[in-house]
């Protein structure tokens, strides 16, 4: 498993749909975030905890 360090993250994605039949444009923004528990389950170490381990 990779040794990941960092803060809880957020992922954003913009999607634009153009309807072929009407030419109507729809814009969507998808936002995802990882909680501290999810990050820990993936093996990530929080930045402040990583600094403590280095000391």
C-alpha cells in the first residue's frame, strides 16, 4: 500500500451535456470529499500526524 500523506481532500468535476435533439446545454458539477475515516481506511496519514512521526 502506498504511504499517503495529506489533508482530507475534495474532488470536483464539471460536466457539460449538450442535447443533440434540442441543442439545450446542461451544466453539472460533481463534488466528492473524503472524510478522515475514509482516508484512514485507505491507509492515508493526516499531514499533522505525519509530522509527529518524523520527530
